[in-house]
C-alpha cells in the first residue's frame, strides 16, 4: 500500500477516535446513573481491566 495512504489512514483513525471518545463521554454524561459513586468505581475497574488486557496482548504480539 502507498505510504502516503497509510499515513493518511492512520491520521484519520486517530482523529475519528477523538470523536468517538467525545461522543461516548457526552452520552455517558447524560445517564444519571453514571454520576453515582458505584458507577464511577465500576467504570474505573472496567477501564483498568481492559487496559491491562490490551497491553498484555500487545506485549505478547511484540514478543513473537
């Protein structure tokens, strides 16, 4: 694939990720439950678990 196209695609993916993140953030702000302490803890635990899993997958891939 053309290097310029790959670079443009990666840039587009990064920018699109910002919009997805912002949209999800704004939607979760509208849900009253997400403003409670248990929901914040659940969000923190879930986000941490997904982060650890993703980093583990990347490190395994790098080792191969």
